[in-house]
C-alpha cells in the first residue's frame, strides 16, 4: 500500500492508495452469574478441573465421551484419536451420562480467565459469552488474510502503528476518506484510521469482483474496541457530487466482530461501478465520514 496523500480543503482529506487484498451485550439468563472465580482447592474448582480435555485443554461439554475406564475426552478431539490419551486404552463410543448431568449443574469459568475475565457461566451461556467476551484475543482488524496477529485490545493500535505504518490516521469526528485509483483491477482494499472521542475507528472500502464479472464496492467503519463500546457510537458515510447524494448510517462494527460478515450480508454502504463513477473525480472517490456519540 503506497504512502497516503493528505489534501487540505474545508476538511482534512485522507487519501489511501489501494492494494490487492490478501489470498456486547452480556447474555441474559437466570443461570448466568458474575462472580469471582473460586479459590483453588474448593469443591467447585476441583469439579471443573475434572472436565478438562487432556488433548486441547478446553472444557469437555456434552456429549461427553469416555474411554473404557472412564477418562474423558471432548467430542471435538474424539474423532482424531485412536486410543485414550490418558491410559492408551480403547476409546469406543461410550458417553458418560452421569458427568453430563453434573456438567449441567456447574458454573464454569470463561476460557479467557487467564487474560482477565472473571465470569462464571452455565453450559448454555458459556459458548455465547466467549464469542463476545471483552478479554477474547483480538485479531488484526486490517482486511484481507495476510496478517495473522492476535493480542489484547490495548495492543491493537500498537500493532497497527508498527506493522501497518502505511495506514493514514486523521483526527476529528468529521473527515473525508479519499480512495485513489478506484479503477484498479481485481479485489482491492482502501484503509485509513479516524481518531475521535478518545477512540480509534478503521474506515474500510473494499472492492470485489463477482464471478459473473460484476464489481461492487463495500464501505464500512469498525471501532477498535468491544461491541459494548461500539454501541455508544454511530457513523455516517456519504457520497456527494454532481447534485447527487448517497448516505449510509449505522452503528460501527466492533473489531471483535470484524467486518467480513457485515460485508457478506451487505450490512454496509454498497454500490457498484456505475454509482462509483457518478461520484468519482479523476478516478478518486471521496467519502464523507462522520462519527457521533449516541446518548
């Protein structure tokens, strides 16, 4: 990605040259409980330890499989094994119904407890919570599959500044994102950062070519933060030119959610090449971006 150009007019304009792409709310339930994790040696802690899979070290959830002498293994690891990883005995297809009943009456710690989560949950809420847990490792928010970095929220911006130095960052809640050379062939991403209200937002314009030759553009904003934080903001994207206006307003995606599912479901500003050309100027497309606080 080439070094961005910054053009000063009424507003600060950030221009990013495209490059080809690479190859919460807390669950509500009567069983959900926020509590300090039990101290080592308590009965609950010892019981929970019995449910640790010896292969992946995750909690063994129903259906709970066991070997002939009773050693447990999770259903995900079972198809990969030819014998019990604990005693080397025959695994078979034996379910431990008694342990499944016990599991349904236990509160298990979130699997992200080592990174700070203090929540304990029943089996029905555990998987859903872990998907949106604020302590879940964040992946690199840049589009494409070329960066495999993972880390905690407070380290995301540090990673971006060191590993993706060519991404321009502009300050202010009202800016213009100028994507250059929008007629570049193939799949292309334009990316920049917007800093305001004490947070960082990533602006993404993605160009995709469908198998039928049809080309579409997808524009979206994501907050470098959790879904709970994202709920406090709204963004507006606007194309202006030739006495025409195209506007999209929404809540920003959180970097935990990412933007792939939103783009796949067209839950963003979507337009085709003919629309892009209506608003483009010399093969450059300016998108007005406004971030606001939602009370």
